[in-house]
C-alpha cells in the first residue's frame, strides 16, 4: 500500500476523532512532511510540524527546527496519535471542526496560529485544490472500494470477476472463461506484467490503481 492510500485512510480515522475533514487532515500532513519524506517526519514521527515547548517532557524534544524558526520539533512515539493528542489538548483549535468546508477549516487552522507563515492557509488550499484537480481523492476511493481479496483465474466466478471484465472490456457475466483470460493476458502484456492470464495482486493493482498513487 502506498503512503498516499495509507495516510489518507489514517486521516479518515483521525477525522472521526477530531471532527476535521479528512482532506484537511491529509493535506496538512502532505504539506508538513513534504509528502511523507521530510527528516522531521522520519526522525521525530512528527506528521504536522508541531513544536516542542517547555511544558512537555524532555524525552519528547526532537531535532532542531530550521534556524529561521528556532526551537525543536516534538518527537512522538506514534505520529498519528501525537497529532490527535496535540489538537485535542490545544483549545485554540477547538473551533476548526465547526466550519463545514475545507477552505474554511484551513483558514481557521492558520488563524489559530498553527504556522508562522502568513500564507499558510493559501498553501493548504492550493495543495488541496491540486489533489482535487488531479483526481487524487477519487482514485483513493476507487482503490478502497475495490480491495484485493485473492487471485482470480480461469474458472473463477463472481462479482470480482465482473469488475475485472468491466475494466478489460469483455462480456460481463462473472465467469472467468477463455475470452476473459485472453483479455487479461493482453492487459498484462501492455502493462509490463507477467503474462499468465491470472489476476493476482499486481494485475489487480494495475487494473484498479493505474496511476500507482
């Protein structure tokens, strides 16, 4: 599972706990971790750039923030739990969930002082709009609605066979026959997969996650 899908699903769970929209949480994580690649994220398990302060245990003091900002990042055992705890323990973010749209929540987060950057809200909005324009959320939902549940091959039957048949453009009857096998092989050949006519995890992923997000 890619980081994109993994952390979007985690954001969905966090949304239920703090009341912020999933795309708001996920977008903030994207921005603060440079798409889950930043040193702060890797070294401190810090998913949203939270700053350590003297009221926290010294064991939670992570690596230094950029010199222009000063201070230290918070170091967490679990980045997601740390994010949830940080928000729920800071009353200044309590109003964010009262706003109904992503843009409003982004502005509320910025207004509450999450970042020193005066353009923080605009940055979050811009990244979220790019996600929407690129169809990122739709792709993730497609993957979630079509999870891999084991191989399909000649002789297989059922709803999952129908999903494959819809994708490869053959008669949709739920029966994995000769024509379906042939079409699967053609799909595999065109997409650099092992040509065996069997829909395993790699072929399934390519069918329902063509962009490998």
